[in-house]
């Protein structure tokens, strides 16, 4: 009787030890214990992107890029030897600050995410990022290229915020320098919108043209509600500029391109990050564009070519910069999580994001600066045969 009791207790202890992650030799476990080992909750990651509103042009590629990275990772088994995968929760930030705040609160309070990617616009980030900062939730900005996103932020400390999108302070000066040198530009007119992104870019463009000895003959503002851009381009034409600057998102940029082609055939249109959308590639006048970008489809780096091939196979079309940045941000997050002892531990995730170093991504070897900004080169591009191509 005593021997049977001892044996039963020993078998029970072995099962409990195995179920708790112990390494008690080769003791067999019951089917129930094996099932419990395999059942770990998904690691939740939020993606806030503009499915609607002014920035809806960018959402399909952003969502696809992040989802592709998640699907590829989960297909390899995920974390913990195949026992734990990533669940991507996608919400519409509506291209508005208030909706962005609501989405971030949902991610933090209801979904209990380990990290967040997004939102799409810098103006939305100005409201949403403080929600994550206050809750101690890591964020990777995938397209917030405006001022005050990382480093010194208007709302105070922002050490939980990282950026995987090339800032306009880096991209715009390189774009202006290339355009000025190759086109012999002496005078420009800037047509700009009233959003945070456009207003941030306005100052950056001013400084860049001044540094390159180019005169800004006129600055012409438009409102987000404007639909007819003929009067703005007519006013620009009156200044006889060498080029037009479209300081705008993709929607207005398409209308500016059309009007410039109509009123000033052949005149180049210089733009910021808003013009990097694949939505503009179908525009008949896209070849007029000169724009600085964080990603080049022409790169023959294996990580990039593999990404392009996988994206095209899954979604039936080529990725753009916004897809590459979203995909890269997820790769970076996964890399950081792999080096934690618990992937849902937000403090550990933050610490390991800071340690990301020379990670192979479609954007090139990826690292964060001490201010949590991306460190990478700028590619100055135009459009040829319906695709972004190096500006030469």
C-alpha cells in the first residue's frame, strides 16, 4: 500500500513539474499535460492605420506589409518552439487625432497588446502616442515622418516611442539637393496643405531650398476640404518657377500633378513622403515627380528581393515604401521579442528594441539611434513605366 501511494505521488509530481516548464529528465507526461504545454496565448500586437479619411491611400500597403511579416513568422512556428504566435489586431485610426486616441486606448486597455505599430499620420500620432507613453507600451511609428515624433516631443518624454520611417528632416534636404543639382533649379513655388505633416514639411523645404541657393517665390496654401487645384497651380504658374513643390498627401498630390501637366507641361513636381504611395503610380503624370524615399525597389539586397517576391505572391501586386516600412517594423519588433524571456513583457520589449543592431530588412541594415530614430540612407526617386525608379 505504501509503495503504491509513493508511486502515484511521484507520477503526479512529474506531471506538475513538466506542466510548469520544468526539465525533470525524461519523465513521460500525460496527453493532458502535453496539450497544456502547447497552449500559450498569442502575443498581441496592435496596428493603427488609416483605413478611412485623408490618409486612406496608405492603409492597404501598411496592413499588408505588417501582416506578411506576421504570417511568415507564425509559419516558422512563432515563439517558444512553436507554442506561441503573434496575433495582429488592425484598427482604423480614421486619419484623425481623436480616433487615433480611441484606437490606442483600445489596444492598451482592452486588447492588452505588447506593442503597437502606427498610426499613419504624424498629426494622429501627436494625440495617440502619448496614450502609449503613459501606459508604458512600446510603439514603432511606421510612417510618422514629421517633427516631434521621437527624441524631443512636444508632449514631454517619449522614450517608449520608436520610429521605422525616415524623417522628413533627413529625406527632404537630400531630395532638394538632388533636384537642384540635376535640374538646375533656381526658383520654386510651394503648394502646401494645412495638416501637421504638411506644415512641418513647409519649414523643412524652406530651409533646404535656402541651403541650396534656391528662391521660394511663393507659398500657396490649400485646405484639406479643397477639391479644385487649378487656381493654386495657376497662381504658381504666374511666378514662372523652375519647379513646383507639392507639400501634400497622395490625394491632393495627384490633383496637383494633373494640373501642372495641363498648365505647365514637363514641369517637375518635388514632394515629400506623402508622394511615396503606390496609389500615385497609376497617375498618368507621375513621371513628373521627384521624391525622397526610405526604400528602393531597385535594391538587389537579398532581404529586399525576398520581401518583394513574397509580397507579390501573397497580394498580387508590388509593395511600396509604406509596405516595406510596415514589414520592417514588424521584423524589428519580432527580433526584439525573441531576445526577451517573456514576449508580452513591455519593459523587456522596449529594452530589446533599443538593442536592435544592423538587422537585415528591406530598408537595409536596420538600427535605432539613441533617440529611437531609424538610421538609414535616403533614396531619391522618380516614376518610370509605372514604378518608382532612381532619379538620375
